[in-house]
C-alpha cells in the first residue's frame, strides 16, 4: 500500500513516515501542498494523510480539487484545529477521518489501517459498473462485458485495477510502472501490455491521452 503524507513540521513528518514504513507501507512525504497535489496526479496512492495548515495549497484545498476529478482515494486530515466548523469542512470536502494533534502513534496506525480496509469496495459493492456494458469485479480482479467473461493476464488485471481506481483520471506510464512492477521496466514493455489490454476491450473504454498517459472512461 502506498501513502502520500503532507506535513510541514519536519520532526513529525519523519516520525510518521518511519512509523508507516516500519509497518510495511510505502510513503511519499511532502511539506508543501502544491508539490503534494502534483504528486497525486503522477503517482498512484491508496491513502492521503494531509495536514491542513501547510505552505502552498492547504490540505482542505488539495482534497477538494482532487475530489473534483471523481477520485475516491481515502483521506485522513491531521490537524490541530478543534473548531467544529473545520471538522465539518473536512468531511464536506471528502475526508474519511480526522486525527487531532497531538496524537499517539498507535492511534494513527490504527486509523490508517482502518481507512485502507475501504480502499476498494466490499461485499455487494465489489461489482463496479463501467462504460459500454463492462462490469469490473474488484474482489476477484475480473472483467465482464455483457455478462461474458474477458480473459486477462495477471499483468493486464493489475493495469486494469489501477485504471479502475483512477477512473476518469489520467494514468501516466510512471504510475503504471510503480503499481504493476514497482521497479524499472522498459517503457516499450509498458506500452505493449497496455495495447494488449486495449485490444480485448472496446477502443473507446481506455483512451490514449497523447503525451500524458491513458484514461478509463466511465
């Protein structure tokens, strides 16, 4: 699981990063909201941990902009604010939880684990309806078109899973590389795998955004 951490207090940011990495998470940490916002669009994250009062774009502003693109990445606000209006604002812009400073690191770890349980839909909501008659089963990583199963390789399933998590958003080749291989891979191989997947689908389901990446249309 990959987490974006936005926190401008250096000591706290490093402490949180080390805690999460010790628990097996991959963490990209930022102290500036503008840099964190850019990172969201060029990387694939399973959770956002956002301080509210940071240089550049605030945590509230960052999440509000991300939600405009229909992204459902779970987000937890880390803040010293205690006013009820700020709590309401955080939930209104789309956070799933709040943790107030100062906090115990065990509490943070539990809240992170709880939020990540809901990264993908559960139970009856495992079936995600896509465009053009496609249905994606998030639990089994399988795809149907008009009730007919579509056979996908393991790599194709992982690429499709990433597209579904970022439906209606541009997915860059770097995001695909990090999610599927988590290591260096020849860019030509990435293109081949995507083309193989697209050949099994309607040509209008996954569109090529020239010079930027690809987008799953829903």
